[in-house]
C-alpha cells in the first residue's frame, strides 16, 4: 500500500520564497558591536539574534577560550560555536526571520567557514570597529577582512540596511 504525504499550500508558498538575509556582525566584543546589532534588530521586520559568545558559554565543562591553550581545543570550540550559530541562523531564515549573528569573526578562514555552513543563503557582513581600537583582534580583522562587507562609521542601522548590497558576501 502506497502512503501519500500531503503538504499544506501555505507551506509550499513559504518553501518557494527566498529566505531573508543572514547578517554577521563582527567586531571586538563591546558596546560598538552590540549597538550595531541592536540597531539592526530594531529595523528588521522579523529578526532573530544569535549571540555567538553566549553559545560558546554553553560549554559548561572543559571550556577553552579563544586564544587559550591548548590551541587545538580552543580552535575546535570556536568552530563548534560557529557551526551552531549557522544551524540556528539557517533555521530562523528558513522560517522567515532575518538572522543576526553577533560574533568576533577575526580571520578570512573563519568567514569562509560561515560561507560554507550557510551556502545558498543571503549572507551579509558588517564589521563594527571603533576607529581608535588598536587591539590585536581589531588589527587582525582590519587586515583579514579588508574589502569585505560594510564597515560603518556609526551604528545607524538604516544606513547599514541601505548598504545591504555592499554588505553581501554570498
């Protein structure tokens, strides 16, 4: 006996539409990055916030912070956090929500991992750094991510959304 599966017409309509953009807001953790994320979340019609730092903190035992020893374990945990961010972002985007990932994407190889995990999605990059931030992570971001995404002077989400095309990294 053949089993027939039915899909509601409303579900078919949702499946055929292009999911909303997935925004990656990088920058040194702090007020500047958070202000950009808060502004974007306030401007987007339907949006979900994915806090990469909070996902990393979900590791309750054996946590190794980025840059700590052993390096291989630190890198493995960063990659695990990034992969989980992407799983959530894809899930929200497929449900019609713009996903806003907040995390310090420092290197081009990390950005490439996001591109891999979110292949087929509409990816947008915003690098939120203070002009006077001379920290090692900020310097590395400037070197590694130069020419990619948008680098706003302020936290004006309207201006960032107007530059959405420039933010595209898909």
